[in-house]
C-alpha cells in the first residue's frame, strides 16, 4: 500500500518538474487574432449596413415636445369578445360608412385582452397578462421625420393632439417652433411644419412590398434619448383589426419586434436602404416598455394621408358607398369561388352611392381595386379611403361565378349617408313562440314565416318579407356564427347567386339536404344586414 502511494507521488513530482522545465522563465504571451471566417465577414458587413443606414437617416429624424396639456396614455378601443355576433362590432356591417360606434382610449377588460391574445399569440408558450395595454408610447413627447424640403414633418396624431406649443429638435441640436398643419385621429397621423425650405426629407419606401422576416430599424427618441436606433424584423403585416385607433378607425399596421418605447411614437420605421416603410405608433406592453410587439402605420397609407393634409389641412376620405364583409372560405365556396380567393364581400349598397351607379350589387365579391389585389376587406376599405375623390378607378368583382370589370368614381365619405344600424329586440318582450316554425336540424335553426303583425311586433316594417328566426340551438352552426332569435333572413345563396326567400318552403327547397348555406340576415328597423355562412359539423 505504501509502495503504491510513493510511486504515485513520484509521478506527480516528475510531471510538475517537466512542466516548469519546458515553460522556462515567465513572460507575456501575445494573443493571436481569430481567423476572419465567412461568418465574421457577414456579421461585419451587416453591422456596416446598419451604420450606413443610421448615418443617412438621423439627420432627418426629429424629437418633438408638445406642451400645454396633460398627456394621456392611449390604449385600444373597447372590442367585443365575439365580433361576429349581431351585437358585435362586425355586425351589422364591419367598418362600413359611418361604422358602428365605440371610442378609442378605453382600458381593455381582462376578457377582451384574453381574446386579443388568443387571436395573435395563441402559439406562444406564454402570453402578456390581462393588465397589459395596447398603448401609444410617449404621448406629449415623441418623434417625427422630415417629409419634404418645405419643413413638413410627419408624426402621430396622439403626439401633438391638444398641444398649445410644439418644439422640434433636430439631430444637430437646433430647436424650432412648429405649427400643426392637420391631424387625422382615425389613422393617428399628423403633419406639423417648421419654417424654412432647406430640409432634407427621407425617401419614402414601399410598405406593400414588405415581407415577414425582413430587417427593419425603428428610429426615434425613446425616453427622450434622441436619435436612437433599434433593429428587428417585420413580424407580420396587415394587422388591421386591433382597435388601436378606435372601432371606426383605419388600421393596417406593420408588426415588428424592433424595440419601440415611449418617445418613439411618430418616428420612422426604415428598411435596409434607409427608406421609410412605416410610422411607429403603438406597442403591446405590460410594463409601458417594449415587450417585442410594436406596430407601425404603413407608409403607403401614411404618405397619402400626409399629402392630403398638406394640400387641404385635413383628410377627406373617399368611399364607394358599400358595406363590406369578410370573404371566408365557406362563403367563397357558396358563391362558386376557390376557398382561397382573396376578396371582399359586398354586404349592402348605399342607395345613390358611387357603387350603385357603377352597377355593384349586394352579394358581389370584389377581387381587385385599381388593378391591384388586396389582403382583406379591411385592406380594401383602407385603400379606397386614401384614394382621390372624383377620380374613376378600375374595379373587378365576381357575380354568379363570372368576373366583371368596371369603373367606379369615388365620392366623399362625408357626403354618403349609410343606413342606420338595426335595433335589438327587447329581451323582456317575448313575441316568438319557440314551438312554432320549421326546424332545420343540420344548422340548429327554427324558422317561421313573417306575418305583418309579427313584423310590427319585432320592429320590422309591416310589408317586410323574409323568414324570422324562431330559435337557435346552443352550440349549433347557426349559434356559432352569431344568429339569434328574432333576426330576419331575407336571402340565401343558390347556384352561386343570392335569391330572395319569403316562405319556409322556399328555404326548405334550397336548404333541405345541404350541409352548408349562406344567408343574408337583417336586424329590426331596416338596419344594414350581412351575409353569414352556416356549415354543418362533419
């Protein structure tokens, strides 16, 4: 045992002696730079690209201080949990002229916040908590960028709204007093102006061409730290139903994970060529800071609005005079289209409107406007709104499975009066007997003919025609799409076109053996209606 230990200690001593012998006297060792790999070269090139963009852009980005009012934090409008129900914001017509009521600037309830999180963050391992806010960071102090050589500066409406004095500070430290040229609360865009004519505007890019994953930079003055640049990617485009500017607002946000914080509002979102692709506007946050979900107004919309404001001091929106709705895959099938067809369903047409004069009817499906396709009915609504009043535009729509090309000359939204929203049936006035009517089990729906007396009791005109919904089974296809007792079905889609229905037999002949059906539903007092599609569970 002792012999083994002695041998072990001898081996250790010999190894140590050998180490110090070869090491020699102590002296500093020169570090050798790592070899310049392709990965390092790529990183350096990317870093250089960021630097070049920042060097070019910073001269045209300004810090804005709005004085003379109490800043207020703004978060999203009050959204219903089920927007497709007849009493929700998408019924009787989502976003039509005059749209449903509702004001921005209201706190989300936990239920509303949870609904929003389910819609946009359902695949995340965690989601922001209900006390989080969709907010416009940094009201009262923010950012902006030079739009033209005459000193016009684009920013957010919420940055300058209600301000008595506006100070603009440029990158070189020069500070000027600015005046408001015009504001547009419905899009959160504003234009202010400083005196002079030798300013360098930023180049306007193409937000429609943005792709998810593309690198972008957010520029502004977060927390008052001017000329700050953050880098991220385009997380999504066409976020247009968040309610950030209120239910009647016009939204088409670019979502990005580039850090947007209080003070960034109104600053530019730029691409890797230094061109403006968006105007930083809002964030989803539980901490009033950046949580990786920021929103920017696309420059295609913002630039057109800015030009209108510079010309006239206000935004006079264009309109066709139609109530639009989402074209779901199921509804597209009913109208004889491929379920993946992008388009917007015409729910109703305002009498005497440009759309009616152009020959557009309820049940038509618009697939192109100004020779361009669009992402959704909200995208079409936004594009029409910023177009020129009095100018004819090409329009393509489908009727009965056939594509039709036409022209529509847009009118002013202020001059087009939509129908009044329908009224709800008083809950304490049961005028329908559930035992009456004919049941259509595949849809969970009971219908009965509308008589003049029944029409009057329900709030419809005595000469109204259609079928009254007598009952809706809970959890049925009819219930899932928001149909309720007392609503009136006036049309159904048969052989790709809408046809009127006045008796239960008409409905039975068309729907007796089908498992999917599109109907047109109206509310009392002649309010605008909408198409909905019932699909039987397989």
